C-alpha cells in the first residue's frame, strides 16, 4: 500500500485528494440463459479503468449456484471472528443452513485491508414460516438482512438472493474480480462497477453493487433525493446502513415490484417519471396514470444525475435520469443485451453488435430472461 492511502478507525480506505473521474458501469444479459464466465465482464469494465480511482469495484452475477438454486445465498463481510460468531448464532435461529464456508479468493498483494468473507446457503425454518405465516420467505430474509446490517456490529450482508451473488471491495474492479476468482464462475447475467465515491468514503461495504434479495444495482452519478428516499423507505421497514446514496435504489425496486406488485416498466416510471409539464401534454389516460404515479410514489422519485443498471432474477434494466446527465450505451447481438457507460466497453466483448443506441433520459432499456431459459439445461457460450 502506498503512502497516499491512510486508514481510519472504521477500517475504511480514504484518499487524501479528490480525483477528477466518473464511475463506470457495465452489464450483459443472455436472455436465453446461456452461461459465460466472469472474465468477459472483467474485460469490459477494465476497458473503462480511467473512470474509477481504486476506491471501489464490484460485480453481480446470476445463475452462479445451480446446486443450491432454491437456497438463499448470503455473502457476508465480517470485521472479526466475534462478529462472525454473533451473526451465525442469529442466522441459526431463523434458517436451516445447508452450507457455510469462506468465500474462495486469490492472494492479491494490494488488498491488505480486506474483511473476513463468508457465504451461506440457507432457507427459513419450517417453524419460522409457521410462526410468521403472514410473511413470505423473501420478507423473512429481508428482515434478517436489515437486522444484521443495522444491529450486529462488524457484520454486513452484501448479497442475499437465490442463485446469484455480489462480489465487491476496495480496489479497481479488475483487481476485485481477480481477487474473487470470477473467471471460475459461470452466469447468464453479469454486471460490473468501477467506483469514484462522490460524497462517501471508500470502504468494502460501500462498493457497488448494492443488493437485497435478487435485486442488485450499479450506479453512476449521485442521488440528491437520498434523504427523502431514505425516509420514505423507512415507512416500509427498509433501513439504510451502507453510508451511500445508491442503497435506496435497490430497496425502491424491491418495494415497488416485489411488495407493491408494479411492473418493471411502471417501477421505472415511478423512480424517473416524466416532468409535470410533459405529463400535462399526454393523452388523458396516460396523463391520469402518470399523475397517480407521481402522487402516490412521490417519495420514490430519484433526483440527481444517474445512470443505473438494475438486475433481478427476471432480467436486466438500464435507466438514465430524466434529463440524461450521465452516459449510457445499449447494444444487442442475437439474444444478448449489453449496457455500459461507454461504447468501447461493449465493443471490447462484442466487436460487431447488430444494433447500438443511446437511450433517452427516463426511457428504460429492459431485457428479460426468456421463460424457457429458466427450465432449460444451462449451456455455455463463448463471447469473443
């Protein structure tokens, strides 16, 4: 570690100067369920190395754990063995744990301040389901994640979905990818992020993606409505503990889609709706719909410059703020959808896309895993 880094008592890495840079995001979805290894997304995000500054890198992947596809896969960070023991004692009350193990990692000389990294494959106990009969399994898991992150000192759940996982830390994304040995994993959807912290320090839990259940978010920009969004989410039992604005986006999509039953399209219009002046010019039926969305979900509206890639078990979403203050490029080739901050990050893994475009502000790009792909035998595919 060089002299330009210092460490505070919270074990966060802080650079003494502010670099002029911007976050990098990238994602790919094979809508037919074809699997690719993590080296593909690592090449894409590394091509935008200059947009990050080494204070955060991370990945999300779907289809990782077919042997435990019906179990929730918890990825946890611990400060020490005490916090691990307390967390495992708490988890054992609610869950049957099928497997608990340290996360496989490689030795990377630069990553000297890393936490303890463990993963667990678990399901709610039958007696817990019977006692909390008004809750779904997802509700039980979400509550437990909130408890660990808010109440157990030194413990942090950074991934909790089924057959998916997040991998993140303090470092450039390509370094974090090698550290977690992502080239050894196969998935049908990948996202990646290179972080330039805007208003928060660089720490392992503060790197992107931010996730809850099967929702994961990578974000370039700043959520200036964070305070309003955070207070709005608290009404529904979501506790923001990650010291960054991006956290609210993952919780908002979980609330709007899973809890309130909105379609993905409507959820996108709730967080990035048309301006009032635009709504008044719409046909009557659309005008009433968007008026209702803005009134009912005013606390869910995201303000500030952003481009985001949101992933879930059903597919991938790309979305810009309403006036497009951050870049996003989309492309398709065959059954693969690509999203990235820069065209070059797509072309390095897809040299000849069939179509390539820059989405308008507030207009979502939505890719969906085909229903047949969920039941089909996974197959591997090679991307040049």
